[in-house]
C-alpha cells in the first residue's frame, strides 16, 4: 500500500485540532516555556545579591587619611562604606555597647538571620598605616551554603584588593581570617547539595506516584465503583492518604539509604530526625499530588500539572540557586513552598548536626503547610462529583 500524503495531512490535522480543543494543554504549552525562561534568566543572569551580614567595628586608634573630601577618615570607615555600596551584601552595623560575640554567632547558624559576622580589630587604621604590621579581619561564617558564602567572601576580597590597597598604596598586608561557625571548608559538592537532592527527589517521586496512580483509578472506573458503595468521600480520601503515607515512608527510607551507602553523603546530625522530617515533607507532596489530580480529566492533563508544581519548587526553594539571588517579590514565594523548609532543615541536620530546637520554627511552618495541603486535597475531592 502506497503512502498517501492526503491521509498523512488528515491525521496531522486531526491531531492538531484535538490539541487546540484542549485549552488547558494549549495554555500549558504557552506558559511553561515563558515560566522556565524567566526563572532561568533571573537565576543564571544574576549573581547572589543582598546577603545579610553584620559588622562590629573596634577600630579606635590611628590617624586617618584624606578620603572623599574628609581629611581624617579611618580605614575601617572606608572598608565599611565600600561594603555598603556593594549590592552583593546587606550590611548591618552592630552597637559596641551591646555587642555579645556568643549571641551574634548563635544567629549565624543556618543563615536564618545573617550569614557572616565581620570583626574589625582595635588598631585597624594604625596597623594599615604602619605597613610592617600583619592584619587579619576575623570573619565568622555559616559555610553550609557555599554559593552564598562565596558571594560574601568575594565582596570582602574585592574591597580589600581594590579599595584598601589602592588607598594605602602598598601591597596587601591584610587578609580575611575565615572562622566556620557551621559547615566545613572541605565540604564536598555532593554533601552541600545532598539536602536539596533528597528533597527534590522525594518531591518528584511522590508527585509522579500519587498523580499517576490517582488519575489512573479515575480513568479505569475503580474510583467510581468505590464511590457508589456506602463508603464516604472522607473515608476514601483518608484511605488514599494512609496508603500513600506508607509509600512516602518507604521512599524516604530508600533515598536516605542510597545517599549514605552509595554516595557516602555525610550526615552529621541524627539520621532518625532527618528521616522524620523527610516523611512529614513527603506528606505535603502527597497532598499536592492529590490536589492536582482532582482537576485532571486524563493522564496527560495530570502529568501536565507536574511541571507547574515541580519548576517553582525547584527554583524558589533554594535547591539550585540561593533564594537571595532572586528579586524580592520572588523570595516571598519561597515562604509558601514546603521544599524550602525541607532543604533548610535537612541542611541543618546533615551539615551542621543541629537538633530540633535549632530549626523548630521552620519545622512548624512545614508542618502547617503539610496540614494545609492535605486538608485542601480532601476538601477539593469532596467538592468534585
């Protein structure tokens, strides 16, 4: 039988017409490339900016130098002013009268308040003028997020290299003394990415499993046959949630086992606590998966919802790019994404070895989001015919 161009064109026309009649698919085909390019553009096109840091200035003695029309300017003032003009960091000056080193260091943990504390020594200006002296600026940092810290170190190094040395007119006798409060300078890439990989993989597996399984039961009529029995919608949904919670339990255990046994990802903290956190997080994925599935009429539509859930979570959670690198309006989106808290808490356990008390608020928010998505899934399912 010869190939007919007329029949080929008829099939092509039929497929295109079927696609155009599915408005939801057409909308996704248009919106997904736009969404991806905007997110990739912001993420790759912008360096990490506005990382919060603090500076305490003990510089007292020494005669200043002329700088920007001011005759008696201390080197510490030049250093601070130059950092304030660098948009990679947001500088907060600490009051010497109320400064407490141990309290400030405590706030560095996890980067929840700020990522670095710079301590300018007492005779900084005098030592800079007297080039025979060797000077160190102590910088306490949270090293659990290498991308963010590299931006901070880059800003400090640039100020030292281009401003301070230019003014002093001598080769640098000033260096940064990095003191790691959290993290490890020898942290492997797989160790720093481990918390994000675990959270992302769990999200992907659970969304695929729940969305695919729930939609298939709708299409095969299994769900309808259960509905026509005396079983209530609440009982059906609770049964689905319990069944998927067991799957989530197995997935969490499996991912942890693979991470430790095959990739030797270093876990400093309590592995049972990490397992519990990942399980709670996986339940939020179950809720999201069922919620999306209730709107899908077929498997194609169900899988079209997955990128809408996956891509924002991947970008805005801090998995690939630090949250600080996004415009402020996008940073607020991260507060409503469970993966944000899963990565943050997992990083605190795996890299810093923290207990629940150190990230209790993050855990509480993740628990609330999980409850919200599960309740939302039940409510929407009960509303659907």
